[in-house]
C-alpha cells in the first residue's frame, strides 16, 4: 500500500566496509554511486513501492545523469548517513539530491536524473501512482 504522505526525503545509515576501501583505508570513490542507489531505493520503499514491483510492470528507471562532488574522505568503519531528497519529477524523469556525511562532516554531495523507459529502453511516462508521489514537485517536461 502506498504511503498517503509520501516522504520527500529519507536518511539511512551505512557502515564503510573494509572491502570498499583503498589501501590507505579511504572509501573508494566508486562506492559512492552504490550508496546513492541505496538511498533512492529506500526513499521509494518508504513511499510504498519497490524497484522490483515497478520493474515487474515493464517500467525501468535508468540513470541519465549523475554528478558527485567529493568533499572529504570517509574511512573504514565510519558510519555514513545517506540523505536522499526528491527534488523534481516530470512525466518521464526523476531528479534526486544526496548528501553523504559522517556525523556533521559532509563527505559527498550528489545529484542524479533517472529516466523512465520500457524493456526496449524507449522513454515512457512514469506510472501515474509514482508521479503522484511528487506532489508539488511534479513539473512538466521541458
């Protein structure tokens, strides 16, 4: 069941694992997009949906833009807080903003755009119930 008051943001905590670090014990830059996906997935789940449910309908959300700004290093065993915010949704796209932090120290800021496509990678409209989650953040495509 869909949450009638779908959240516009969520936070999750993730501990940096040893295998995710470089030889200096610093979180490898390639792991940040993985953490961002975890944040997006949890925001969707808190709205009452899962990617698995959406994909079973032949609807796929693919990354078309990803921007990261690394601010400071995260290290092995740090507890990261990943904050994901829905910024904007159109009939075919979803935009998110992210912040990864260790306590009050920002490690990374990021943004992404997802496009809604079918099984053949053709752009298609988002399902109406997903679009409704955006509330006043829904806008027309431009």
